[in-house]
C-alpha cells in the first residue's frame, strides 16, 4: 500500500468503522491512526508490523476486533512472536488496560 493510499484511508478516519489492510507490507502504523476513533474492526493480517504503539491502541476506544495474524510482532503488549507465529499477551498493566475493550485480538 502506498503512502497516498494509506493517507486516503486515514482521511476517512473520523467515520470509518471497519478497516482491512491485509497483505500490504505495512511495517508500522502511522501516528495519524489515532484519528480513527470510531474503528470497531481492524484487520492488519500478514504485514510486517513489529510494534503496535500503546498510544494508538489507547485512542481506538470503539475497537472490538483486532487481527494481527502473520506479523512478526516483538512488542511489550503482545510479547515476542515465535517462529510459528504464536504470541502471548504479556502482563503489562498499561497494555492490559488499553486492551480491556477489545473483545477479540488475533495474533497467531
């Protein structure tokens, strides 16, 4: 996905509720993701995301479903992902509080 395409998606942010960005070689989420406060469902499967910043997760107050399957996550919230692609949530009080509203989070 080009920066122009990503910018377009983010410009729809205040109204967007569902976002699928699977298989786009995304390496990091832009800070402007924070503006997408109405997102309920986000799928970022099979990208190159290593870290999901806590400030971005904390700003997505309506988020219920987060799909991060197939990403090489090495993150304080999600922990290190093994070669098999599985991850475990770490006991991180700050991260746990931000994930409290998320009903389903897929990282395997």
